[in-house]
C-alpha cells in the first residue's frame, strides 16, 4: 500500500539519569530508564503496525548508553532515523517536521514516546483525520499535547514561539496554528509521573510498559 503520511516519533534515548527522571523517586534512574525504554518500544511497535504510513524516528541522545539498546536498534532498522537538531525542544520539534517532510514528501503526523497506550487503530484514525484537515492536535490530560499532525511542515515553525511543558502548552499550540482547519483528537495521558504511569499501565496490561512498571513494583 502506498503511504499517505509519515508517522514521526520524537524520541530520547532511554539513558539512566536522563530519561523519565520525574519517576525518581520512587524509581532509581536506572529503573526510570527501563520504563522509558519499554514505553519507546511499545510506541515503535504501534507505529510499525499502523497501515499506510512511513515510519520515522527523530532521535536524540546516545543509544549506546541506553537501556535495552540492542532491542531498540533492532526495531529502528524498520524506520527512517533522523537526528534531532535545534537548541530548544520547540526548535527540535519544528525541525523534525521539516526534516521528515524533506525525507519523504508526505504530511507528517508526530507523536512522542510518553504515550505507550497508543494503538495502531488510534494512529490510523488520527492520520485519516489529518488527511481531511490542515492540521490535527491531540491534547494531553496535563494541558500539553501528545500528537501534532501537519499537512504543511512549514507550519511547524509556529512551535518555536510556544512554551513547552506547561499546563497551557496545548492551548497555546492550538492558538499558534491560527485560523487553519485543525481537528482535535482524543485526550491521552502523558506518562510524566509515577501516578500517571500506573494509571496508564493499568489500561494496557499486556505491554512492555506495564511489565516494566510491574517489575519495578515487585522490587519495592
């Protein structure tokens, strides 16, 4: 089947001390990185099972120092892997959209690695909505967003003026998209703290992510 969009995952290598640090405590840095690795792998699996998309990862950090690095590298063989570039997170997001479009010439639907509960069905439906609109935005329960899809990658430049990781980031992003025809996707919870991680794991009990949380609990 001919791909209709690029499905982009913006990811950080799950290196102890650098990944999912808001899970510490009760998790140790190594345990938090294991949870991050599980979330990334679950996300990559969902992307690969989504039909009619070109899978892309924009990566930052050292995979050589990451938890489950061999497993992650094996899965990434099925993706176009691009380096993140830019001084701020907003810069890296905007550049990732442009670089992904430059690589494949398709509309770009972007997610992160903080929503391991995403399914191929949700991703496929979200991409279909993008194809019917100028943009789509997936709000996160904490006020941010979990997904952004753009037909025109140049629009991603608007992200540079949006403060990230704030309770109003989602609202500000929607405002930055201006009068474009933007569809709003279902709300999901980003895994940023342990309470949210446990709620998400309960919803997807058969994932690597849930298993990593269960193992952490057993260690306690």
